[in-house]
């Protein structure tokens, strides 16, 4: 079965540094998403992306965050100037219809 | 906020049917009920969805009440690997955007 892949599985970064989380969505999917889950808390929506532009974003997705689909296969989340509170699992998802498929996540630890 | 209410936890004996309830009393006519699960801190996994009629697939059955204000996810023969947090989510049918996650039900399958 096709799957969404995310790299790296774990990233440790120093506060203030920039990180890029990478995702390869399922190839024929049209909608792409990033979610995050702080340890022990709910899954939170960050952003959705369709037709090469952001279609919806949450209040969490401020100017510190950006997304890009640079080459038609990868989908990236960039976090500029990371803060301690950005430590979380970040999940990428993709969908063709309403049924979303999730990757296994990147655990981001900001120290 | 999530538009659904679920019990925080449930137990079920291995081999028995697990019945997970969900209340969505404010659901609108064009909103679907989706179920996902998250095993440990892995990426969420789609299980099933429905609008009005009951649905069944290889993983589970979904029973939606006639007034659509509640639903039940049924895992017919629960195994230890079904231990997970199960999320009931309401989303607009023609929207492929964000999923709003509640706290879900922690289902523990006991040997």
C-alpha cells in the first residue's frame, strides 16, 4: 500500500536555529497537510496545501512557519528560529479525497 | 474545538467486539463522521468514515444513528494490536482541509 514518508524521524536542534522537515506524500494525492502533537496533547492542525498554495492555516502557523512543494514530490515544513515550545511530533499527511494518510512523524526536539 | 464527545478510556477483552461510542449532536447535513486511530505516538491511521448509512470495511464497522447525532465504531474481534487512541472526527464532506482532533478514547485490549 502506498505510504507517506517523513524524514528525519528525529531531529534535535538548538533554540533559534532553522529546521526543515521533509515529507514525500502519496504520488497521486492533491492535498497536503502538516499537523503537530506536543507530547501528551492533542493532534493540532497547522496548514493545508493545494494547487501550490496554502488553502488553510491555523493560528499556530504564524510567520515562523512556511511550507513548500519544491519539486512536485517533496513537501516541506520550515520552522525559522525554533523555540523550546516547538518541540513536538510533526506529522505530514496527504489525501486525494477526504481520507487522509499520515506519515510516521518527525520528532523535533529543541534544546 | 472538536465537535465530538468520546469517553476518555475503555477496556475490551481480546477476541471480543470493541464498541466505541461518539456523540456529535451538532453535526450538519453535509458533514461526515471519520474515525482514525493512533497507536502509541505513531502517525494517525484512517479507519472508516460515513455520512448516513452504516459502513463496513476490513478494519471495522461504523453505525450511525438515524438522527446522525451519534455513532459507534465496532472492531469485531479486537486484538492486542488494536490498543490505541481512537478519534471520532466530524468534517465537511466537500472540504479536504483540516481535521479537528479531540482527546479521543484510549482503548486498551486486555488478554
